[in-house]
């Protein structure tokens, strides 16, 4: 309800009519002074989703922390239309609509992160909310064929607040401690600020269990196997802050520092059967990741209708790895040492003008400029000597990118029933790099125009039903690594074989962007007590799909052309993707009016996403987009009895087996994924609670398989890895 002066005046009249008049006061008595009353409010996640013309899902901090997940990847598997890669509890790639290979745009505070950074490096305690956009807009960017996931870090409040979270987790017998602290305050000088630090340690023990079977057209069947164990440890410190000044009426300045400091060690021991055979293979390595970014955002209201917004964000990241591999007791004892050092620097500048007209138009126009530089150093030694053949490509790689963009969009209310949103965006990306005398300088330029149109229709402006429609153009640019990567020989070069299953890899400077035309239709019904029912139908037509293919190429080894199997990205043909996403969440009495009072607080959550795709130049029936399953599903509930300090909940998620025909000769298979999670929370007091989270209660082995059928050889490689039940006990307090 909106509180207006007329509403307060009406309350006063009613009170006066029902209350006897007070006794008369002396004329000399001073007039009574009314206390000043200020009423403020903040839009809920439901309100933001409902009001947005372009489809947007907002996941609140409360929902993010409910299951006590140790990383964002595991957390996101419960969200509608989001499919994580990897095993439960082990992180992996985040995909929307099951589309792997970089079709999903990942942002942190609206900015793209440098290479080497992954979302599992952001602990959930550091996050304020997550915004998911199913269709791109001109302002958020067109590099979002599947959609955009924007992770918003902690934001300042207008009051003093301290939070602490201490977690102890257990994963396959290994302890996982975590400590998160947040300090929020304001000063008399108009500064609101929030500082968050998270200290985390992860120790993960795993089995090594893989097998390769080679069946040639002529000759005996060969097998190679690896059996052993590995242990990884990662220590990290995450820091971020928000400092917001009110410089004047309608003028603010915000600073956003963000740092990730991580150090890791890994070791493994296993035996290798087949050729080459070793009774013991031992690996050990250590690495570090350092990222420091600083952002600034200046906003000023130039007039009643016009606002200026300037942003600058830049920083650097260093990723270093040292690895040692010793093979003994076999065909040929050897020791290999590899050192890599990646140094990335980037700067992003944006400016936009927002104009709110009297005719309900919200115009936004802006420009972006993003500069990036990468320096890579690689050293490989075998038995203390430089590795044969790599000298042709050099030990240094230098690459630069420059991206520029212009956009304009208009969002307006054409009538009480119709909200419209139209935009146009232009982007140009220039990439160039130098990777040794054998490759010379590599250059690539791509340009994309992206028109976008969104519409929101309400049959009745006061109803809880609405329809969404979107027609967009988006794209996926080739990554710098795909364009300029130096050739990399397989891990057992030169003693091991170079075959279809142990191929080299290289980049392709002639890649072009993948272009996608997208269509969306959605129906949403908002229930009376915060529930939601929605159905979203989408389609994408992709041109110039990029996929890695295997081929025999003449590789230059010490100046001599030598035929070797090489995996290289190429633009294939076109692809089609379409699907249906269903979502429901409601309190029990919203769907069952006669629910018993004790069960009314039960909250139900469910989503089901159905996917289909086809790559035209690859034979079917499994010629699907990389890593896309046929469907994903989630079912969950949360319950807290009235007057009880205990909350309970569970979630069940299911992803079926995935079989992909990646090229004419290469196919891959991934086993089904079933994860059952549960949590219990005890509110000790208003500001302190204890949470027990149990994840992957019924562990299933994760099986991955690749099959290469080159005509002369049928090569099957299988890897079976166990998954583990995990438990986390977390104490949360505010003070």
C-alpha cells in the first residue's frame, strides 16, 4: 500500500471523529509539533522480475545461502534452466539451457572477468544476489546466446551491521574450514560502505580410474589403463568492498575493489598399464592465482529527466603453475617439468546517458571500450633438457584485444497493457598476437550488429498474469586462446603415441563469431502470497558454430614437417536450439485452499527444462550442442512450523545421461547426475543461527566416455570417478 499525505489525513479525520474532543488549552500554549515520519521501501525480487520488460530472474541472498553450498556452481544447479558441469562438490562450467562452450555470458558486478577466473572462486558468502537474463539487451551486451548470469557482490546498507559465518565441512574425510566476515557501516560524511572477507581451505581426495581401448582394423586390440589416487588442496582469500558517497543532490560516487588470492598444491600417484607401461607415475604441482581489480562508478542527475553514468573497471591477474611428472619402472623412464606463467591486464571504460521522458520513455545510450593484454611464458624440460620440437614456437606469447561497443535502447509503456523495449548494439573486437617465428603475427577482427526487441503484455493491468515476447540477435566471439593458442603436444610427447585419442591442440586465427537469432515466449502468473507459475519457450538459430575437430596435419618438428593428429577449433555449419522451461514455487495454501494450518508454511519449488538441438553438418541422431542434456529437473520444499526455531528443507535434482556426436568421428557420453540435498537451521536467537547442510546424500559414480572412429581405429576412452557425500556445519551471527 502506498502511504500518501491524503491517506494520513484520512486517518487523522477518522481518529478525530471517534475520539472525544480534548479540553480547551490556554491561548498562550504553543502549537503542538508533529513528528516527521519517513516511509521507505525496497523492491522485492518478485517485483523486479515482474516489472522488467526483458525476462529477468533475481535470486536473493537468503535463497543463495539456504543450502550452505561451498561454491556457486553447486548452488546454481537448483536454478531454472541452469546446468552445471563437473561432479557434485567439484565445481565446473556453468551453462544456461545446457549449452556448453561459452554460450553463457558470466559477469561479476556487470563486468567480464579475466582469463583464469572461474565462478567457483567466488564463495556464496560474498554474493548479494544473482540476476539471470534469458535474453540479451543492448545495455547488458549481446555476447549471451544462451543468456547472462550476473553475480552481484555484497552491497552497502544505510546502517551499521556486522556478520560472521564460521563453517566446517567434510568431504571424503577431508576437513573444509571457511570463515566469512562482513562489516557494514556509514559515516557522517555521507559514506556508506561494506567490506567482506572470506578465508577458505579446500582439500579434495579423488580416485584415478581410466581406461583406453584401441581396436584397429588390422592387428591386435590394445588397452591402456591408469589406477591410483590424487589429492588437491586450495587455500584462498577473497576480499571485496563497496564504498558509496553521496556527493550532493542526485550525485554519487562508488568504489568497488575486488581481490582473489589463491594458492594450491596437487599430487597424484598411479600405475599405467599398456604402452607405454609404468609401474609408477607420480605427479606433483603447485600454482597460484592473484587477481586485483578496482572499479569506480560515478552517477549524476544532470536535470530532472537526464542522468549521467560513468564506469571504469580495471586490474590484473597472474596465474602461475609448476608441475613435475616422473614415470618409472616401465618402457622409458623420464621426468618432465612444466612451468607456465600467464599475466593478464585489462581496462574497461563505459559511459551512458539515461533520459526519462514525460511520455513514459526511458532512453539509454552508451559506449564501451575494453582493452586487454596477455603475456604467457611456457617452459618444458624433459630429463633436464628442453623438450624436442617446442623451440619452433618460442617460450613467449603476447596477445592483445580491443573491444569497442555503441548501443541505444528505449523502454516505454505504450499503454496500461503494453511495455515495449527496443535496442540496437554494435560491437567490434580486434585481436592480435605473436607466438614464435613459426606462427608469425596473428590478427583477427570481428564486427556484429545486434537488434533486440522485447515486449510485455498484461491482459488486465491489475491482473497477476502477463506474457513476454523477445526477438534478439546475439553472438559468441572466439576466445583469445582459440584464436592465438600455440600448438601444444600431448602430455606424453615425444615418447608416447600421437593418435586420435592422444592428439595435439592448436588455435585457429581465421575463426568468425557465431551469430544467433533468438525468439522467446513466456507466460507468468504471480500468486497472491508470493508464488509463481511460469512457462518459457525459446529458440535459437546459430550460424557458424565453433567446434573443435580432429584432423591429420603437417606439424613442424625441428624444421621437418611431420603428420600429427591435431585438435583445432573451426567454424562448422549452422545449428538449431529450442526448449521449454517450466517453473513453479508457491506456499501450500496458494495451491490447496483447505491445507491444514500446520502445513500452510510449507514452501514448494519445482522446475523442469526440456532441450532439443541439432548441428546441421554432423550426422544424427545425437548431433546436439556441446554438453546439452535432454532435460534437467529440480524438486524441493522448505518448512518452518509456526513458532518453531527450526527450518528444514530438501532438494532433488536430476540430469539424464548425455550423448553428443561432436564431429563425424568423435562422440562423447556423460552419465546421469542425481543429487539429493537437505538442510536444517536452528534459530538460536534473532541474530544467531546454526545450519547443518548435507549434500549428495546418495552418491553416484560419474562416468565419462569418448569414442573416436577414424575408420582405421576405434578408440574408446573411459574415466570413472566417485562422488562423495558432504556435510557442512555453519554458525551464522550478526552483531
